[in-house]
């Protein structure tokens, strides 16, 4: 456990790197904010490793110890994820999804399930080819880690590439909900692996997933409805902002206690607040209420950018874990990297196409093939995948865990940097 002074030191170091590396990126290569932090974070880590080996500079042992103790899984899953999801969802109203709600729902649930299954089958085959000691269940667990698109990446990067509003909403909607579905599937598969699941049947799995999702939606709606009354009628602007913070924290904690999906509850809270604020604005607002709403969005915008910056920097810094892998040849690592990326692309395409094959009419008059290609390329992965894979460290053998790390890091880096930089151009060509 960190004491307050250690937390302050760690946060200061991370924030310093966010500010300095963002500034360097802005004045040099001008990559998008989030992608720049991933690339420069990785570059900074590699430079520090080289400097350490050459004994040019000695990093204080206290700082190295703090970084080694940092638990990325807890930081994201049990820390900042709920705030980031609420912030992103608070920009979207329930009514924005009306036109494509069934498509979004199918892609978030059925598409994620299909992607996990396809990924598990193909990666199990890859493991057999490379003689990796991996069970089919473990391959499915890896599929649940990397199959869903990451909502933080989707909302942070894709909004800046000039996509049509309706297309952006479908991507955001799928990303907001499929992470909760994937986390629920991941938890179920891990409980089976650890032999703690009470019901291992298909019916038990479907029932558990359904109650997880519906329970989270119910908690999110009830908590949001009750606390939004305070937000609505309070006169003090700061009470309103603090009420929104309390809403997402309370809903998330209740879901954690009841074993529902906390991420989905956080999304519902954000959508509820966005819808409620929009209804107030339709009725006409006085100047004071308008200023309060501006403060609400300004506050959550700062929180979103701060946490996004920290998250994407950590994604870059955490790549250095790969340097300590032992027992893998260069050819073996390269084979896992290339195979993981190719299988990710295939499984994502299968999940998307499996949902649009029966659609009579797709948004913006897109053909099924073009829709599948675009949404496959727009399926970015991020910190959520890394947090999940790090949560498997105590349940898997060392060799399997290292394979998971290599595969997940490769997919996150490729989709964030390569796909993130080219998704706008891909849309223009397909259009």
C-alpha cells in the first residue's frame, strides 16, 4: 500500500511526464494527443532503460520501487474507469441511439461473444502450431481480453478524424457497452479456470451474463434518477457537480457489491445526466443554469483529458515489461505478435459481419462489406485490455501469462497507433 507522500510523488512524476511529453509531441511530430503519449511514453521508457544500462544517470531507487508497486489493473478497473466512462457517456443522450439501438446492442453483446469465440479458436490453433502449452479455455480468456473495442480509445481518438456523426455514435455506443460485456465474460471464464464458478453450463453462463447487464442498467437508472433530483433542484453550482461525481461512484460501488457490471452502470449514469440536461435546455434556461451546465461539462472535460493523458502514457510505459521476458526466441515473439494482430483483425471482422449479414439497410447507405471493413479497422484497443491481462498474472502459468502479455501489447500498440492514425483515411477511401 502507498502512503500519501508516495502517492503524491508517483502522481507528480506521471503528471510531469504527461505535460512534458505532450508538449514535445505538440512541437515536433504533432501526433494526436493520445497516440503521441503512447509513442513518446514507450520511447521515454526505452531511453531510460538504455541510460540505466550505460550508467549515465541513476534513477532514484525510491521512484523505481514506487513504479514497480503500481497496480495498473486496480488503477483502471477499480479506480478511474468509472469516471472516464461517465465523462464520455455524458456527451451522448439516450435518444441519440434511437436510430441504431438494435445494431449497437447486437454488436456490443453478440458481436463481442462471436469475436471472443473466433479469437479463442484461432489463437488455440496458433498455440498448437508454436507448441505453446495453452488450453482452449485460456485461449478464450485471451479472446475476452482483446476482443472488445476500448471505449476510451474510441471516444478519444475517433472523434478527431472527421467521421459522420451517426457513424461516430455507433462506434461510441458499441464501445461504451461492449467493454462491460467483455469484463463480465472475462470474469466468468476466469472463475471457471479457477474452479470457483457455481454453474458452468451454457444456461448458467447466459443467465449470469444477462443478470449482470440488466442489473447494472437497473442500478445505473435508479441511482441516477434519485441523485439527479438533487442536481436538478440544487441552487449551488458546486453541489451539482459534486452530485454527478457521487452518482457514478455510488452506482459503481453498488454494482461491485452486487457483482453486476460497474462499467455499464457508469455508462448509464452518464447517458442519464446527458438526457436530463438536454431536457432542461429544451425548456429554456436562465443565464445562471446555463453557466452551471457549462461548468459541469468543463469539469468533466478536464477530468477526461487528465485521466486519458495518464492512461495513454501508462500504456506506453508499460510496454517495457516485455524486456524481462525469458524463454522466448526472437522468432517466437515475432510469430506471436504477427499472429495475435492477424487473429484480432479476423475475429473483429467476424463479430461485425455476423451482426450485419442479416441487416436490410445499413447507416449512410454503406454496403455490408464496406461496413465490416470500416468497423473492423475502427475497433481500437487500449488500457482496458492491458488492465485485464494483468489481472490474470496469479491464475496462469508464467509461460502462458507471458504469451498473453506479448499478444495483448502487440494488439494494443498496433490498433492504437497504426489503426488510430489511419482510420480517417480508411473511411475516406471506403466512402
